[in-house]
C-alpha cells in the first residue's frame, strides 16, 4: 500500500506544469524576486517529507501583479466584454477543470492532507460554480429602469459596474475551492483578480491559473502570488490600486485586513472563524442526528470554519446520542489521503498540529471528560490527531470558546429549547449552526433565533453556490456565493434624466 501511495504522489508531482518557486502574473509563470533564496518548503502532512518548494513573493512582486491586473482592467479587455463573452470563457475553464480533476484534487491532497474523495468533490463543485456564475454573467441586467412615480418628466436608472482589481486572500483547508468561491464571482462581474492562496497549499491554485489562460481568460485578469501573510498578504491588502478585498481566515487576521481596507476606504468581504452549535432534540431522528454530528465535526479533519464543534443534546436522549456519535467516530479511518479507504487525513502542518494538541491538553487540564480519542498515542510520521470527544463542557471552558480547527468535539446537555438557544448563542462567533428535530415549530424557533448567518435543519455541512454564505458577529462581514456574492463585486450608479413633461 505504501508503495502505491508513493507512486501516486510521484505521479502527481511529475504532472504539475507550474515549476517550483513560481508565481503567475500577466498570464505567465514567473520567478519572484529572490525566489530560490527565499523558497518555502512544502511538506506533505501525511508523511512530513518535503515534496517541493513554493515562492515567497515580496512587496515588489505583489506590486507587479496588481499593476498587471490594474492595466488589464483599465484596458477593458475583460471589464468591457459582454456578459455572454465572459460567461463563455468561464464555462470553458470549468470544462478544463473537469478534464484535470484528478490532478487538481491530488495536489490538494498532497498539500493539505484531505482524503481524495473530498478533494475530488471540491474540484467538481468548483467547476459547477464556474457554470453557475457564467449563467449569471450571461443573464445579468446591468442596467435597470426605475419607475419614478412622483417625478413626471424624469427617467431613473440603476446601473452596475465592476469595481476594479479585487485582492483575494484564502486559507489552506479548501485551497482551490475557497479561492474560487471568491475569485469566480469577481471575474464573472468583470473585475480582475490578484489571488494570494496559502503558502502551505498553493499548488492547485497555480495549476488553475494555467487553465484560465488556456480557457481564454486574457493575460493579467487572473494573477496568483504566493508567500507569507506577513509580507505578501500585507503588501496585497495595503496596495492603493486594490478596489476590493475578499478574505477567508482567522478573526485576528480579518481585523487587520479590515483595518488595511479602511486606509483606502474600500469594501471587504470577511469569512472568519466559527464555533458552531449542533442541537439535537429528543424528538429528532437520532440515527440521522448521530451520523450528522460526527460528520459535522470530523469532516475535513475538523479543519472547517463551520465545523459543528459544540454538540448540544436534550437531556432525555443524551446517553443514546453520545453512544451513537461514539460509534460513528469508531468507524473513521485515518491515514494518507491518497489511500482509497481513508476518510480522515492529517492536520495540515506541524504548527496546526501542535496548536490542536495544546487545546486538547487544555481540555484535560480544565477537567473535561475525554470519552474518545485525545492526545495521539503513536509517534509515527504525519500530523494525525484522532477524533476526540469531550463531555461535561461549561461555557467558560477554553474548548467552548476557542476555535480549535481540528477534530475535537465538546458536548453539553439542555432541558428546554430556551436553554439550548442560550447555549448556542453563547459565543462570539456566528457562522454555522444545526438543529435536529421532527417538530416544525421547534425547527423554525431555532432557525429564526440562533445568532448565525447559516442554519441547517436535519442536515449539516450542506452548501450550495445558489445559497448565500454569511457570517454574523465575529464570524464575518459581507456575503459570499449566490447572486449576492456576484453583486458584492459591483458598484452601483444612479442615473437620472429629465426628458420633458409628458
């Protein structure tokens, strides 16, 4: 099996077309300033071996990328094209993604450790996203007449325009998917993009840039810079020719992005952290609830902003639900994401691994009861953390308050819906949430009153590009996906014309 995994890894590395230490500017793979000297090692988190290097672009490189994007935008080569023309290009790129799905997915597996089946789903859904926004671009009514009932002799219009250069900064947990969630609606509405994916997992985004060129996207419209947040990210977020910033990542960094945007008075979309509750009522389909609760926290190794990390169970069925979730956790097979039977991979990096282990230790130190998993018992290669479940949590516990971004679940009981709601809302975050019940009034009560931008009823981790992606409270600002995500990247103009009395 190890031989097969090694062979597959080598095949994927050999299939890459973007060389090490490159960024993508103006339709070309280029070496940034000091590329070889400042190269960042890329480590396969399943084996801890160095599998390549990536560039560490500096402010000069970022400036070159932004200038290229700005020149492309001002030329009108993309921004002035019709929606039908832009849509045709996006559809072509989506088709190229489908033709290269195994490579794109495999590179994400190598970079961040996720199982291949999940990575393939990410690629497929991203290709569908291109088709979705292609259709919006093709059918968009850029200009709309507004009836002026109290102003005879006047005609009013609303007209939308692309904003300009959009700076996109995305994380490592869904490298390609998160990058496209933000970049594609920006491109569909006529903007140009400078993307900075995580330096931990850049390969799929660089390969995608080549597909954009092959699909007919003009040079300079989509650019990719790789490097650390401290230099590359800061340079991008502070550049005076950026017209919009879209960011997914931590609350700490999101605040810095927002501050940088304020210097140039430009809008931002921020998708930040989460500490999402999943509520199981006693009248729920408990088998479904247990499967969904385990999937809610252990999917993608818990490295998801919407991870259902707080499980709230009605007291009467607490033992039954806990037992069911434990049974689901026992079914999980951890290992290298290139293996066929694996459904949970390693954490993405050593720093993330160490952070999660520290938080698990904090759970023990604060007296929580660990009923499954805990600290790894083996010292083999790879940043593997077992599915971990703590009980008897309180709202002052660190694991209740802090986002772990790992496969760590805490549980707590409740007696009434009002108590469950208060517990669900006892967090600074407000991204995802879930409720399991067979009572319509109960579902509506929680859906209407949980302080989160998204609420899933009798399911979890459901997402569709046709529905908006929203964070409340400290989980974010602005709206992603759906038509809302498209309009975020446009600016509106009012046009009033006097045409004479009727």
